[in-house]
C-alpha cells in the first residue's frame, strides 16, 4: 500500500464531526481576513516588511563579503602572497 492510500484509509476510519454553519462561516471569514492581511502589500507589520526586503539581505550580503575577504586573506597568508 502506498503512503497516500494508507492516509486515505486512516481518514475513513476516523469519526466524522460536523461543524455548525455559523462556526464554519466564522472560521472561513477569519481565514480570508488573515490571507488578505498577509498578501496585501499596504497592510501588516511594516517593520517586518522592511526587514525582509532590505535589512536582512543587506546583512547577509555584508556577512558574506566579510567571510569571502577573510577566506582570501587566509589563503594568501597560507600560500605566502
């Protein structure tokens, strides 16, 4: 039996639980609200947006450049340049 077949078989054995229509509607609205908030560019946490777009990549680039320079300096010192 494949993994997906086992999962389907196990799902069939689980008891079914119904959610009220009002609860399902509230959950769906909450999910849609969260998705809209996360995907719209003008809303949400601005500091997290700036961090992901500018500060994080700049720090990673600077760290990589420093690492590369130090690696080249060590290699030059090892080989006598």
